[in-house]
C-alpha cells in the first residue's frame, strides 16, 4: 500500500511481510533514497560474496523504516507542507517505509519495533516538530 500526496509524490509505503511469495520481491525501485526487499530463500541457496562500491549520493531527506516486531501502532502521514494526508495501522510483522513529509505515531497495543534511518543523524538538525 502506497500513500501519496496530492502531487503523487510517495510519502509512505506499508508492507505486510506475512506473504507466501516464493521469490525475492523488491518493494521499491532503484530511484528511491531507500530500497526494501523480502528474500524467500531455500536451504542451500547462496548470495555470492560481494562488496558495495562507494558512490557519492545526494540525499535531501531522512528515510525511515519501522518494522513492528509485535504490537500495533497507528502512523499519521503528512505531506511536506505538514498537512495531514492519511493514517495507517501497522501491525505485527509489518514494515512501513517513510520517504517524504512528516509522520506521527500512536501506540494502539504494547509494541516493540525496530527503526532504521539514514545517518549521520543529529536530531536538532534533522527533526522539526509540528
């Protein structure tokens, strides 16, 4: 599920990881600041050793990934002008990717989640509360 602003810019993407897909599935395309994929590999398969080459990238936003290990949160999604766009419940074994705009979170059930965001990250410089 994608959440878009009024200009069709991607704000957020909700991904349910409880699927029976028998293959690797990329949920994002290579032009986004962040890529996400689900790998469903069989015993004996191998990902060949590799290194990621250094590349200079210009990234102007902080993209976040929030994976709910267990529980339930409600995420409010806002556009870049801080206008409310949508809200979505994120449940156990779901992942929300936050690409643009703002967001809020309300805990609906006791929740444990894992968050990843780009760094370096300095809260005073990178976050504006509204």
